[in-house]
């Protein structure tokens, strides 16, 4: 089929130009070459495409159908070329990005100066958002989120896996004891993340083939992960948190990892969410690639956690 691509393109130009000579001038080739390509196409397809007369050009029913598809091919080629050329253009204008607050303030903000240095003609507007976001209504070009409920009608591209562990402070564990099985959490004060659209009151665990789901209870629920971390540091209870929040606290011994042999099975990822378009704007693509390049798996905080586990073995 690939040998038919060039003849189809030439045939489409013949119809656009309403003649073989005009198409030859447009394409910069001889009229005889144009004619031979169209004849070859008719021979391969086994149909007549063009009614040739000395004064006009008309299409058969088969020719009309092929021309319609040929126009689609040329439009796709034009968009592909435009997209490639756009990547080479200077990235400028205003880029409006929304991002989940805790991750953004802790890990993205320190990288922003390097991104701006790479693209000095760009203006960047960042908004920290932890509520349900309407990307279009809020005027965003891009949303970086770890939400479980993504906006409808958007493209969602995973950038980084987000892992969770259980932690508690040394003084809490000294008072209440260390749980060695998920079932023991029923006897502990468990601090729960609560938001407008979900509440993590059931914690799921896996160890090899063994799985279990524990309904936890506690006296503190809040819709802010750093606030949960602070409560745990102050000895209020056991908390289920993303590892990206905990690198410093684990290194300093302010929080202790619990049940390291068990894996929390709640899946979550940092995702780039943006409106569905044929050609992604270069400024949006540049920011996504920048973030993805800095947070490849395993992330720095997960490498630190692995090293800490080995040091305690």
C-alpha cells in the first residue's frame, strides 16, 4: 500500500488544481509524471478515477471517494509538519499551570528557576489547587494532579508513581506499641485524609499473595496531607502518607515507618491533565517534559527510603 501514497497525493493535487498542468506546476514536476502517477493509481485500484477531456476534468464516483480521503491525508501531513516545526519555535507567551499544593510547594517550586532560565521568553503562572478543578473554566493550560477523580474530557498523562507508607512518631509508638500486622491497626488512633470527594477510611495491604483491608478509626480527619504529617509528628496517631512528604522526617527519626513488609495497594500517580487537542502547545509540552525528566522512578525520596531500610537491617 505504501507505493500508492505518492500517487494518491499527486491525484489529490490534480483535483485541487482542476488539471494536470496546474498540478504539475504546483508540485514542480512534469505533466507527464503527473499523468503517469494517476494512470498507475487507476491501474492498481482497477477503477477509472478521472474523466479526461481537452477542456475540463471531472471525477468518477470512485474518484470523488478517493479525493475525499486524499484531502484527509494531506491535512494530516500538514498538521504533522506544523507540529514538528512548532517544537523548534521559541517557547513564549503565558503558561498557566495548576498543581496539587503539597507536592508543588515541596518538590516543584525549587525547580522553577531552572525551567524559567531555559525559557526566558515564557511567563509562568502557578496556582496551588487541591479542590476539584475545571481546567477550561479556570483558564489553565495544564493541571498537575494526584487526584483520583480526573476532569472529564481531558488527556491524562502519568508522570510519576506515588507510593504510600504508614508512619507514626517514636513517642506515640512508645505509648501505644508497634503494630506488626495490619489487623493491629484496629487498636490504634489512625489519622485519616478527608476531602470533598473521598475519604480514606479503609486501608488495603498486600504481602505476597496475602491481602487484607482494614477499616480504620481515629479522632482526627483533615483534608490536608502536611497537616496530617504534622499531627503524626506530634504523637497524635498512625498516618498513611505519600513518601514524597516524608524524606526529611524519616531521615531525622521524627517519624518511623510501620509494617515495611506490607505494601499499601492504593494506586496514585502524578498526572499531567490538559484539554484534548491535536497539537499540544510547545510551552505545555516543554513543562511536561521538564517535570517528567526530574521525577523519574524511582524518585529521590523513594531511593532514600530504600537506603534507610537497608541501613536498619
